[in-house]
C-alpha cells in the first residue's frame, strides 16, 4: 500500500501494511501532531502512526469504564511508585492526552527557557522563537478565557476566596473556545468545544495533502543501517480488543518519536537506540493533591468548566488550580476512608467545591525502566517539594474559608475535618509522610532530556537522538527540567521546532 493522505484505520489495512514517506512520526499527541504539521506544511509527505483510534465528539461517553478502556494508556491504571504511589494517566487515540486533559494553556515561563539555554545548552529555544510558536498556537487552538456563564460555582467560589485574600489569581486560558461547561473533560469532549490537536493542528496538516494519519498502528521495532533508521515496524491493532491483527512497516528518510515521556524512552531502550544512562531517567510529573470544601449553598461541582481558575504561586514552587472529577474519584480522595462519615460527605456532594496544589518538582525525580511486564515507573517525592505541596494545600484551605466554607477536607489520609482557618496547620503538618497524601500526577516530562552534551542528555538541541542521524524525539520527554505549569503548549512548541529543523536541514 503506497502513501495516501487522509485518515486511515484498521478496517482499511491489508494484513501486511507497508508504507513509504519522507517522514514518519510515531504518536499523534501534542508533540507528534505539531511535528507532523510542521513537516507537512513544508512539503514533506508524512506518515503519522498512532496505536489508538480516530475519535469524534459523538464517540465520547460520560462513562468511566468506556473512557478508561478506550481513551487512556494502561486503561487508566498506570501509576508511579516509590515513597509515594500516584496515578499517572495518559491519553490514547489520535489526539493523545489532548483528548482527555482540561485544555489548560500556559506559555513556557521565560525563566524555564533561560534555564534550558544556560544550563543545558539548548540555544535553539529562544524567547522570540517560542513566542512565535505560542502566538500561532493561540490562534490555531482558539485559546481564550471561557465566559463566566460556563465557569459556574466551583470556579467562581474559589475566585471569590482568592480575591478576598488578595492573591494573584485569574481564570485559566484554555483551548476550548466552544466549552459549554459540561464538566467531563476527562471523558473526552462530547460537545466538540475543545480544540484538541486532532481537531486543529492535524486538520491544518491534512489540508496540505501531505499527511496520512494511520490509526490503530503500534510501532514497536526498527530496521537500521549504520547511523540511520531505515524503517519502523509494528502491528496493526483491533480498535476494540486492542490486540494485534496484522503488521505495519514504514520506510522514510526521517523519523520522529512522539510516544510521550513513558512511551518514547521505552521505544528507545527496547530497540537499543539509547542506553539507560539518561534515557528513562529524570522523570518529573507535577505532583498534585486535593482539598475539598463544604458550603451552605449549592456548588454542584459537576457543572461548569472542569478547571477554570488558578492562583499563581509559581515563584514559590506551586500553583493552585480548581478541578472537578467524577463522584467515584471524589470518594476515593476523602480523608475519612470507607464508612458513615464518607457517605455523609458524599450525600452532600452538591455542596462541595474542590481545588488543589500543583508542585514544580524541584527536588523530586523518577525514572522509567524496562521490565518483561512493561514499564516500571519509579518516583521519589522530595522533602522540599512535600513542603511546597503542604504550603499549597494550606493556602487552598485558606481560600475556601475566605469564600465562606463551613468545613474543609484536606487530601491527607486520616486528616481531621477542618472547621476554621486556625486548624489548618495542625491538619496539614510539614512532617506528614508523603505516602499519607492523596497525590496524583498527570504531566510526565523529562525522560529523554535535551542538551548539548551527550554525556548529560538523550537528544541534542534540535531533538536528534545522539548517535542517530535521522531520528528525533518531539514530546514532553525532551524537557530538560520540570515546567511548573501545564505542559501541552510547550510540548506543541517543541514539536513545531523539531519538525521545522528537519524540513530546513
């Protein structure tokens, strides 16, 4: 089968699918889609492989079972272990994690870009270059602040408390210009109001006539000749059972790996394309923890923008962000555990508001390791980051009390209900074991980090894997450090840069 532009799925494929193109991109998430766009609009024929499906808004259902099996890596059970255990979800499908995230958009902090240039030699990452990418993405993705009418009470009550305390807060910019506030971003956007990359970047790339998106294709192997990749091989997948049903082989002049900070190092290590000195190391994840608060008035947390408001404490190492989840997830994060007290809290779910703290990973780090059973993900949560997380949780509780909360439930195992601001510090002491915090992570980064020294990095400042002339990585794994803000925009900018660097070489 020769290269064909457009969208393709398993129903279109022969038992043995063979393709030829100028470039092959593996993974259709934020980074891979951006790289494919940069390549295709510059005239290169691009094959984009994705192990998940093509999806449209009508395919998304407000059902946990459906979402976990169809939209999440590892069926939503992927987690890191160490001195803490945290779920580490990732998206699966054409669009990757942009299908299931909350659409939050931050430009890369200039201090981070400066650090990457000064300490890691990433001189390609100039402020001017990235501002150009950001401006383009803001336009293409329709990034904006959603109107108050769809923010609704969970976001508005937190805004009220933050303003009473004089904190630096704002509504979050989101690539969801058509958001109707249905509050189920983690299930996929059923209204089509979110501008995930399959509905934006890939649409532009397809319009060039130079992109073929091949869904239901899992890349697993490579063929090499000297320092070049000759072909990528793998399996075509049944979209329902997720079992192999055929083979795929793609020949190309250039290859871009965009499997994410878990998939990309796994692919490199399993194929002997990098060693484990740095590949799979330096995993950072933005640990978060929740705080729930009860109000006399109804909040109805299931209604409104899932994550709409934040308080900026980036210079202190954390952000506060509102969030909402499904009732089962609220129940799992209650400090009271199984029993009558938790059932009483859940009975009053319509009166609950929720927000949490996101930490910058300043002294925490993990790694991805190959095992016969798949990836083993380890993460050590540092004492400094734990203190910053506690500071964030304490401030979140203060914001809720300032907004009029009657009770606050901190995300700590066995923590007492907090009835006043004076009780916050005792309920959230600095010496609480990290394992006693209800922690969650959704922003893996850093496992194929970029740099100008092959003894300290996996890819060079243009994303090229050291030792291979035509293999690059374009996803959040190349970040030399943590960002401290939601990473999807930085990931897309990296993808655009990598695609441009290939096309201009």
